[in-house]
């Protein structure tokens, strides 16, 4: 019976566009894993992302996110676009995934409650939950040395989301102990040597963090060899991503206006044109002066 419920829910989520779905019992996160996280924070490797240093109790135990939580349902959505932009990371090309995935999972959560009872809570990068940990624990994929969650046959260009549920099903087999190929290509290719070799990164040396999250002046010696918003290098070199497949989720495809943007067009942008082009994009969370800071740095330190 529990297995039927699990497979029905899995089908509902796959039909909503996910490429992989897994189920884990909602419990406390392993002590060893939390100790790694705590050491990462203590080393300051999270940079100025101070929100990562808050709600440690919730990060340690997702049951604090929903009274009576019994199951974490982890969902991966493939975002690899069919076309790429030289200046923007792949994940940012389409519509803001926070909104797209929440829209897609909301009717699924309603269906779960309606058919199987209980309460649900959807998290799309919006709650202090260890997303990759739960995805690996729920069997969705394995965590690579580049810190990403790698889904078999799909790769690491996936967005993760969770439905926390008060119902129970038989969990999927954990992939927490699975390693990637450990070929080291990501470590070698990283321009800032940000990857620490234990599947974590030092954000202060990571181009993705520096171009998206960091508000101060960019370090003089920082090289931006490619993108001015995000950085796909450690994923692009990963053998798990050597595939021509592209997402089937239409909202993750870039608009023609965005694809036409080049350095000259970006430099000439006004706040109004910026708002219009990036209206539905996660890029709008970065302000125009911030993007222009990156562009200027890119032109001097390619
Ligand atoms: S995103 Fe870029 S800078 Fe950051 S760890 Fe990966 S390769 Fe290095
Ligand atoms: S590039 Fe190699 S070491 Fe890095 S995540 Fe991929 S398989 Fe693992």
C-alpha cells in the first residue's frame, strides 16, 4: 500500500515536469554531515551569505519546518537550455525557477493532501533545508566534488525542490555514500580554485558567488573568463554533463530578447529596459549597477 502511494506521488511529480523524484524519512541530518557544514561556516567559506549561518536547528532537522513531518520528497527539475548565452549562466536564462517550480508543485501538493491526507510544505530554495543532502538521501542523485547534485543520465544542471509531508511511505535507497567519478576535472578547471576537494567550495573564491551574491568591489586579481552572471565551468567540464539533452520545461528556455543581449547592449541598458528584459528572470535579483560592475571587470580581466 505504502509503495503504491509512493509511486503515485512520484508519477504526479514527474508529470509536473521533474526529471527525478525520491523519498526519504524526515529525520535529523547525520551528525558527520552537519559537522562538515558547521566547519564550513566557521571557516567563513560562505562569504557574505549570512543567511546560511542562521536557523542551524532547522537545517539540522527538517521536521522543524512542518509539524508532524515524516517524509521529505526531493524533486529535481532539469534546466539545461537548448541554447546558451556567453554572459549568463544556464540556470538564469529562463523564467525564475522559484516561481516556475512552486507553480508546478502547488497542484501536486494539493493532490497529495486530497488523496492521501496530511499536511505539506513546498520548499524551493526558500527554507533552511539542506537540499543536496536530502536529494542524495532520497536517492535522487549523488553529490559531486564540485558540490552539485548529479542525477544519473541527466547531469547536474537541475534545480532542487522539496515537498515535506506528514504522511509516510517506504523511503528510496540513499545515494549519500555514492561518489561521482572523482576525476578531478572540476577542481582543475575552477578559475578561482574555489573547490575544496570535499564537495564544498569557498564562496569567496567562486565566480558564481562573486558575480551574483557579492555586493562589494570585485577582487583585483579575479578573472572572469566567461560569464558575468554565474559560472558554469565546474559543471561544463564534468563528464556527467556530457549530454546534448535539453530541458523539456518551456519556461526554462531564454527569451529572444535576452539571447540578443551582448556586452554593448548591456552597457547601454537603462533601469527601465533592465526591468523589462529581466522581468521574469532570476537575474533581476541583481541590480543593474551590479551587473555593469561585473561587465566592466570582465572586459579588463577576461
Ligand atoms: S562555479 Fe566557477 S568559480 Fe565557482 S566553483 Fe565552479 S568553476 Fe569554480
Ligand atoms: S568533474 Fe569529475 S570530480 Fe568533478 S564532479 Fe564531475 S565527476 Fe566528480
